[in-house]
C-alpha cells in the first residue's frame, strides 16, 4: 500500500508507489522518442527496474497532426521485478488531439492526462477527425486533466534567446518532460547533461532545450498544479554493472562477443530495413573489434555477401525483416546446400507484403522453418526479451558453427526497439565457441572429402579457401556424399537430405532442456515463445499466487525443440499457446506432439497485455 507524506516547502502530497506507467504521445516531429528515452535513462540511473515500448508511426511522412502520424513511447518503472511495459497507463502526455484519440483508451480511470492546450484548435481537431473539442465537451471528466499551454509557455521561457517560433516549438517536449520529472520525483540534471553533449556544436539549441526543461519543472513546482507527486523507490536487484539496452543493440553486442569467443572475424552484410537497420548501424561502430560491415544494394546481394564471408571462414551474419527474408530465400537455401555456418536475423514486423513496417508481430515462424524450396532445414532461436537478444546471438552462432548450417534468430519489432536494464556479463563466464578448420594435406595423403561427417554432429569440415590440399567443389546442385561432387543419383539426393535434417535434429542434444515455471504437472500449461514471454510469465505468476493450477514454459529454441518438450506437454491436461499470429506454433505443436493445444491469437500490431492473458487462462481453466 502507498504511504504518503507532505513534500517540504510545497502544499502537495508525496505518495510512495511500487510502479508507474507513463506514455508520451504526439506527432512524429514532436520528439516523443527522445522524451521517452530521456525519462528512461534518468529512471535507470535511479535504480528502478523498467521496461519500455516505443511505438513508431507506420507512415514515414504522415501529415502532421493526423492519426497515422502519431508516435508514442511508453515506459514502466518499478521497485519490483517486472517483465512488461505495462497494460494500462497511469499518466498520458498528449501533444495534440490525434495523440489523445489514439492513446486515451489505454489511460486508467482517474489517470493523469497532460495535453498541450495550444494544439486543440479547430484545424487540429479536424485533422484528428474529432467533431468536438474534448477539452470542452466533458468527455475527459473521468481523468485528472491538466490542459497546459505548452507551446505558449515554452515560447515565453525562450523569448530572450532570439529563436524563431518553429525552433522554440521544437523544445516543448522538454517542457512536458520537466513536468513529468516533477510528478514522479526524477532529477533533471542527467537530461541537462545529455542536452549539453547532444547540442555541443549548437549552443543556442542546447540553451533552449535546457531552459524548456527547467521551465516545465519550475512550472509544476510554482503553480502547484499537481496536488500529488509520486516516488518509486529503487528496485532490489543483484549487484553488478547494468546498462539500458534495446534488443537490436543487444544482438549486435552478442555477435561481437561470439566473434571474440570463436576467434573469428565478424562480418555483417545487410540491406537497411525497418525494424532491423539498427543492428547494422550498431555493428558499424565496432571496427576496433575487427568487425566488418557491408551495406549491400539489396537483400539478395546482402545474402550473397554472407555466403561468401562464411565460405571464407568468417562469422557471417545478416539482419532483415520478413520481406527481406522472402528475397533472401534462394540464397539461404544455397547456404543449406553448401552447409556453411551463418546467422540470419529476422526482426519480425506486421505483414504480409510491406504490411506494418514499424509494428510488431510473430508471423514469420513458418517462413523461417519452411520458406524455401525443397527440404532445407535450419535451426531457429527466438529471444524472450531485449536483454536476452545478447544471449540469443551467442546461442545462434554456437549452433551455426556446431552444425555447419544456417541459423535463424526470430526477434520482433517490440523486442528490437524496447529497452530494459541488462546486467553486463563477465566475459570469462561466456563459454568459448570451438572452431576447427582442417589443416592442409601433403602429397600422399588421402584426398580431402568436403562432405565427410563428424560422427557426433554430422557437420562437414569447414575448410578455408586457399589451404593447400583442401581444394573442393561447392554449388547448389545435388551432391554425392563425402566428395560433394555433382550427382543425380536419387539415392545420393536422399542421403544428403537426411544428413542435413538429422544434423539439425541432433542439436537437441546440445541445447538445454526445457524449463517449467510453476507446478511440474497439473491443469494448464501456458506455452509461449518470443516477445510474449513477459505477459505470459506475469500472468501465470499472478494466477499461481491466487491459487490456480497453472504453469509456464517458454520456448527459446524452436527448431529443434528441446528433447523433453513432449514429456512436459503430456504432464498437463490443457496447453494454451498465445501468439501474435494466427496460431503458427500451435499448429506445429499439434502436428508434432498430437496435443490439442488451445491457440490464443492476436494480430493488433502491439504486444499482448497481462490482463488479457489472465482472461485467457481463466477461460482455458473453465
């Protein structure tokens, strides 16, 4: 329960709460992502656990003030351990009517609502397709409304700097941020320092943004508009060095770590595509670690460069999204035939076709498994959180080298752009990735067999081009066992296909067994994958606390499945599988294990919520 005390020198009440959810929303040019990121960074410095959800507009240049142009950033911060950015919002900052219209349904009853009153004129309302002004028609009476003239107040605060109106208006997001810092008792100094560094070459803009931030904070203090302010104590987290990390950044760092642990040169060949481009951007800054990045002219060229890099002995990686995977499909199939190690990152987004480029989905699982001609098996790894993307990158590289095969990482737009605290691992705790290249042969040795099989893994040798005596032939035509020579013998075709399938299946002996949270047998098992981890774990934990017989298993390895998964599934009367697609994992589980799984499907281009997951659990339990 919250405790209260009177804040010194102010006629307001300070309330200590466990956690809070705040969302900044406005036009794509209002700086909502910057505002949210600064609130997040300051909150992280204060020691709270946190989770974020940036929500970008799907259209790059949507008309200002319209619904398609709304950009949002949600952050949940807590004194307890949390797994999601939150369901309902405690405080909403809406910079215009369109932002209000899009986000109001997520604001809790009696929640804090801060709006820029200057942007609710007739033309603004028309762009948002509002028939009346919500600041006047009493439709917002159920919330704690603070209609603040953000634009006017920002201009007054900056009037002495000689900036034009447009430049001053760009600072109003920092005025709103200053207000929020007061409401949630956050210090403004970290953001002031960030502004000074960000605009070091433009001192006038630095001064303007700093003044706007101070003005917003001072306005809240001086006017005493907020009768209650909130304090979220530090979270009780383990010792160590933490940093905020997004999923895409964590993937990049994971690849760098894998390169060091394998002793290989990291090569990434990619074509920019939302929401995967940041992986390429991040890796391009690690040249000092021997990282080579190549921005190709298209997706096909990017995949071709990865094939060449893998053939040359590099740790080869590419990143893209669903449409890019479709273009890469033929070359990925060639990678399967050549049996070369490589990692393909698919940061999934809404589809099909161009679909929803900035929105999240889990619609590419079947594409990763079967989206190529012929029998072309690959391993598939799916991270469960932004920080876990680091581990997923290392796991994928480890599997690729072990099996000499392509490996998919199925991330999601939600994981890629969201952020959470990440405990920096001790490099010594990360196991080495063993790599063995065959040595050259001398006269009289047996001829090199490029498709000879390791008896344990069935992987073929990774011969480096130019090594004397290891000359061999590669290509996409059907091959004879061991020699790799072109062969149209139907028996050879079947043998090689079965080898390629079996070596992926044998990775199940290498990956860890599936773990279960909660009772090891009972009424219901919630089986999740990817970004649904947080809501599933949170909902199941709440249900267990209320006495329900439910457990949770989260799959990180989707091909092959863990060896003990079938045994786990048969230990429960019912299995519920939540997915941001139309039941792709559910279909695989039903066909593989003959389990009549309950499929909960959602394709709203946003993460699931804990409340709806609990409702599905209650429904499944009858």
